[in-house]
């Protein structure tokens, strides 16, 4: 009997094999706590978000590029531009993921530091920036130690936005700047209708094909965690970013908030 060739491993196994052993173990989640009809709350939300991003880290960038038609690249570059800090500034990127914003910050001449709760995401980081695993609601930084802060598409995953904005105010020096990106809700009814169908029906299918279907069913639903834009701006101003401004990108598909620390 001829020896059988070894079974071909799946793309998930091949991608995970390139990660450190600790990260590979995190990517194997037995129970998908984010795959439920109702959105998780409280500490359950924190656990679900961490486990979900550990699970989707191997193909996170690929799925993002496909589902946004590479618009995510343009949105991040816009955030770095409106951050408006001089070259050489120390900028913390919070919920940094695989390091896309850190790469753009470095290209702009800044010195980025990546913070993320997900070890799987940090293990997949491509930016070569210093990396710190931490809860970004309780940053391991002294007061007024950085020149700026960015956060890309993570506000809706946080447990307490006012606490996060207060933490930004604590660690950013006076005169420093912040730039925060997240998904938006288009004002145009037709665009909003199309966006709801695309994110609610198409994106989960893309996620199921290329990554984790449960995660990409959760992500569209997680928009419900975000307050209206007026409330977001009011919370930022109350935290000490008195000139906080709100920008709609790509017809409102994405929102960008920038401000100066006073």
C-alpha cells in the first residue's frame, strides 16, 4: 500500500503557524462569545472583544481591504493628516490591531507605540513599532507623557467611552492632539439603506469565506454601541478636548473626530 500524502492544512492553520505559540493558542477559541443574537455587555463584552480579535487576527488586514474596497487605507491617512502634529512626535495608537495606523504614523515622521488588549493582534503587528498589551481604559503611562493619540475603529468596542476620553486627556500632554476613527451612519437615506444591506448581509459572507463568520456578524451589529455624533463630540469636549471636531468621510460611512488637549 502506497503511503498517503500528508493532509493539506487549512489557511487558518498555516497562518497561525507563523504566530508565536502563545498567540496560536489564543486564536483557538472554543466558544464564540460574540456569536449571539444579543450584544454582550459589561465584562462579558470585554472578554468577547478580546477573544474575537484574537481569532480574526491572521486575516484581519485582508478582510478589511476587501470589504472596504481599500477605503480604510484612505481613512487612516486622513486621520494622520488631521492629527496635525510635527514630525518626531510620540503618538500612541490605541487598539492598534495589526499596526496599520502605526505604519502611517511612522511614514509621517512620528514615533508610534502600539497598545492593544488582543495578544493575537499584537503578534500579527507589521509596523515594527513598540507594542504593549494593555487595557486602553487603564493605560500604563504617566500623566502628560505623549504628544498625541490615535484610535482606529475601536470606540464601539470599548466598555466606557467617557472613561476612555478621560484617559486620553490624562496621558496626552497639553497642546497634544487626538484623532479617532470609527464607522459612521450616513445621513443620506439611500446611502444608509445600501450601507445597512452591505454591512448586514454582504460583509458577514465575506468574513465567513475568508475568516470568521461570527466575528463579521458581530461587527455590523456593534455600531449600535456608538452614541450619536453630537453626543460623542460633547463627551470629548467635556473630557478636556474643547475644540473637538467631527468629520464625515466617504459620505458618512466613517466618522473621524479630532481635538486638542487643553
